[in-house]
């Protein structure tokens, strides 16, 4: 079997390339839409993904034969504990099932890029995958993941890796980086000795800064040489950047990417494609300028779920329910009607077809596919600018439209004389923008549920608090300073004034269970980093049981106990607790969907405020 190869053509700024796979060739720069492919027991799975992938006959991604990316463990979110169903997907493969099972028939033969799903495992080490015949605990996790990628039909695969949360201690970061490199070496050796499966391999790359990324790359190339793997073609896929992108820490992203590139051997730079996980949209021209070849995006779906529509001129998002017209000429917007979208999305009908025969998810799909087209346009414009040797000019014009990116250009210009000269001439009046100086808390992934349990320290709430309010934890610490907790506090303050002093907030931590507000600044609370996933039923049971014990012990001190959660995992924990303790009221009563976005919905917050007000009165 012929090995897949990559070759790049370098221009004055940026580069284009060709990734030759077994049955197709991809041109770079390229954007991989992140999708969920295993959404049920068949390829005809419903919901939003059905329309994004194939039910929209004109614009579905598989209908258009576009390359896509998926995370190989996403089946845990859709068919949990359905071992037989996963076996069917593995036996038949994703591509075959879609081509054979959907109607009208598909002829999909483009590339499927399967990521390892390492980030799912990072925070959910206690999830038992053995029921699926999978194991990542024996030191051969990379082999298990690669075999899953093979069976599902990955044309491009990324090695099993472990992302680095912001602020992770250096010792733990080094430990996880070493594990990621070990997995990359093991994967490459496995492919070298199993010639029947030859996908294009991306070695996941992580670093906390320029120096650590540089050390990571040196170790990768040194180890590959020692193991006689240098002749095996591979690319580099940079992870751990999404939190930096969310915090607009562009200089940190640029420095990490430079640490990667400057440590690729000169003789191999045009043979090694570079992918960046999860950073896309308005960053695409900057990434391409830095020599990045491919990107992936799930933002188009996330915005659609929040009913946000990306404007084709300004690239800013607008609430679709508040729009008055569609002026976009993309293929999606040419076939939709704004009034129909708005009426359908505001309909009270759920889980069954609307009078026009469509499900609501069809209209979420329309918004998502439109949003994706906006990203595709940026990639197209970027490629054209590269080939016209005008990427630098395009980049400057792009940054003028999006002032938040101007700090990124200034960082690049420090080591780019030609850009620095142009910025001096063209953008002399560019405002100096300071990137957020987030006080970097140090976090650890080694905290366990045993490190904090409010039930074991003799805690007793004071009697002057009358209403117990339970809300999920936040990524930001202390909880009270996070966006979600501040929103609830502000709305309650506006409505109730001094009566808010009668509310006792207890945070439901995904790791520890109940955390009274008086304990938010404890080291174990400030220092942990954990994500509770819906498939981690053992952890959901643990925090639900701790909450039940807290309520049984202390509920008589309150006149009302109210839980407010919209994310599926935390909602499940609250509902499990409410089944055992009748005093717990779970809100919102009818969330439109179980996602974090519902937490901020005005109607849901208003329901919470009214419930608290009624209880206090």
C-alpha cells in the first residue's frame, strides 16, 4: 500500500500544499468541519447532525463530499453502553454505513479525519471503556485508539494525546507531554509494522509556552530518529490552544506555534503539514501567515445552537430571531426563508415534525451550515491571497476589521521585519491593545473526590440563610467570579436587593459535589480542573449521592432548596438527587435543550429569580 505524503509550495508569506491520501488528495490550507458521525444506531440518526451531514440534499457536508473531522470517542455521547451497536459501526465502518443506509443514497469518498479523543479521557479517568472492548490503562491506549480509528475508517488520524489545561503545574505538564510523545511513537511503530492500514498520521503536539513546545518537538524528532521512524510521513497537530483562543491570548498562541516550527528540521519543513486543533474563524489568516496548513471548527455548530447567525459582511454574530432580512448569497441562504426559520424555532412543538413537515433541527442545521460557509470563505480568500503573494496585505486589512486581532499582528511583527515596516507605514495609529492579563492560577489534574468532601469536615450552614441555591461549578475560579455565577448573582441582586443575603449558594462541583460558598477559596477548590461528561455515570452518581446526603443533613435549615442547571451531566445529577429528596426543586422546569447556553437564557433565569422571590415571600 502506497504511503500518504504531503508536499508544500512556499510563497512570499504562507504556503499551499497537497496531502495525497489513498483515494483522494486534499489541497491546503483547508478547514475540517468538526462533526458527530455516530449519532445513533444507524447512519440515519436524527437531530441537528442529520441535517448538517446528509438530510440537506444540497448543502449537507457528506452530500458535498467534503472532508470532515470527528473525535473517535464521540459515540459515548450518543450510544452509551450500547456495546453491540458500536461493534456494528466498527465492523462496517462509517463511510460504508452512510453510503448504504441513508436515502437518497450517498457516494461519499472524501477524507475522514479522526482525532483520538484524548481530552475526553483526561478528565474522566474512571470511565470504564472495557465494556466496549477498549482499554487505555495498560500503556497500550494508543493501540486501542488506533484500532478504533482504523475500524471506523479514518483516512487521517491523530495520536492519543493529553491536552494541557491553562495553569497546569510544570511537573504535571511534563508528565502529560511525555505520555503524549510515548503514544505518538507507539502509534508510528504500530503503523510501520502493520502495512495493511496506512492513514496519514498527525503527531499531537503540546506546550505551555515557546520553550516547552520547542523541547517537545526536539524530543519528538530525536525519539523518532532513534526508533527509525523518520522515514514514515507524518504531520503535526497542535493542541491545548482553545482556552488561549477563548481568552484572546493571541501572543501565547503565536509563541507556541513558533516554538513548534523553529524546531522542525529544515530539510523536512515542506513535507510536514501542521494542523491546529480548535482555533479557526477570524484567526485563519493569521495561522496561515504563520505557516499553518489546516484547521478545524465546531464553532459553526455552537453558534447555531445559540441561534447566532454570522453576518457575511462583518463576520459578527447576530441573534437570528432578531434579524429582519437575509442578504447573504451563500448556497444555504439562497434556499431558506428567514420568517420560516424564526417561526419554526419559536414554535412550542418539540420532538415531532412541525406543520410544514420539518423538525426544528432542520433550521438549526440551516444556521450551522451558513455559519460554516462563512469560515469556508475566509479559507478561500486566504488561499487566494497566498497564491497572489498578497497574504500580508490581506492580513493587515483583515485585522483592521477585527481590532482584537491587532495585538496578534504586533507580536508577529516583532520577528517579521517586512510586516513591522508595513504596520509602521499603514497602521501607525493602531491602538495598542493589551491582551487580558488573567491572573494565572495553578491547577492540577491529580485532585480526586477524596481531596474535598463537605460531608466529612463537620460543616453546618448558618441559620440566617433561608433559601438554598445549588448551581453547577464553573471553569473559572473562584466560582463567584465566573461569568455564570456573576450572572445569577447580578439578576438576583437586581430583583431582590438586600434579600439576596438570605440566599445560600452551594456550588455543585463535578469532582467534589456540594461546595458551600464559604469554601470556594480552599486550595483544593481553586486548584482542581475537571470536566464532568454525561457519559461518566459513576461520577454523576457520586456527586448526586453527596448532594442527597447534604440535603438530608441540612435541608431543615432552609425554607426552600432550589437547583438550577441546564448542562446534561449536572442536570442529571440534580434530577437524581430530587428523586431521593423531595424538598429539592430543579429549574428550569422545561429547558429547550440540555446545554450550557440554556443557563443564560433570559426566560430560564427569570424563572429562577421568581422562584427564589416566591420562596422568600
